[in-house]
C-alpha cells in the first residue's frame, strides 16, 4: 500500500464548524499539513509530524511526494476543499485515486446563513490572487454574485476597475472574518468602497436592485 492523502475542509474559521468526519480523519493522521492557525486549532496530538503551509505550497507538495510508506497525510484547508482552494492542486498533483476530500462549510455559505438569504441565484467569482477576472464583465453579466477578495484585490481595487455605478443600482454586503469573534457584515454603498476599513479575510456580496 502507498500513502493516502486526505484534504479536510475545516470551515470558515470557528473550530465548531468542522465536520465529525473531518475530525476523525485528523485523529487518524500520520502527517498533517496546514497553516499555523489550522494546525493549532484542529490538531490535538502534539507528537504528530506537521508541515506548515506559508506561501510554500509547491515545496510542501514535493515534501509530501517524497514521504515513503503507507502514511495517511492530511491537508487542512479553510472552508470547503474544492471551492477556490489548494484542494484542486493537491488532487492534480497526487491523483484522484489516492486522494479523499472531506467537505467543509464554505465562507460564502456561512455568510448567507448569517444574512438569512438563499444563495441559489448567486454566481461565485474570486479575485483572491487576482486570477485575471474581468470585473466589468462580471458586473455586466450577473445580477447577483459573490466576489472573494484579498488584501490587495479589495474593495478599492474593485472600484478602480468599475469606475462608477449609478446610486442605488446595487446592494453590497461586505462579510469579513466570518464565524470568528471579529466577524463583521456590513451593508455598504459603492461610495464607501474607497474608505471602508477592510479586513484581510473578506468577501463581497452584490445584488442588483433595479431589476
Ligand atoms: C483561497 S479562498 C478559500 C475559500 C475557501 N475554500 C472557502 O470555501 O471559503 C480565500 C478567500 O475566501 C474568503 N474567505 C475565507 N474565509 C473567510 C472568512 N472567515 N470570512 C470572510 N471571507 C473568507 C476570502 O475572500 C478569502 O480571501
């Protein structure tokens, strides 16, 4: 037998949103890979081998590739493992046969539970890490959408790309640090995009109001 790779979605932040299956998989791991925060939050065995992810995922994937024997390697990822996540790259690298993904609660699902609305009519886009998304096209072609942001590709970045929008045409919610003690969900106007105090973990919900 060779190694087996598990990718566990740990939810958007708080420890109690991981699934029971995710917890069981972590308990049986031989090696755990994840950010310092996820390792601190979800790994209880202190003597287990851990590999810390911090802008070094290529090297970490190579280190995992070099591991010998029938080890159970568990990657901890935030939210859902197959929603704008490292999960995709892990599966590409090691192949579907040896990988198992454990679903997690995604940041956007949690945000919609908090605003108590259905997300069934929304499309999802990410400018986290940029990804060459044409934001003007996204606004033109979608009346309802979610945009994952990052500290560089933030509200100011969106405003520069879009230029101007008639007042009242859209409703915007910014949801930050979801499920954490500092969680904040704000209903803002396009004019606020310039000076809104942004958190590094944020997503934007956009709904056209003049339909
Ligand atoms: C690389 S993506 C990971 C998405 C994750 N797999 C998920 O299912 O939510 C990271 C982006 O997701 C969003 N995000 C993740 N966790 C969040 C949270 N707790 N609060 C707000 N946004 C969050 C932010 O836009 C962040 O830049």
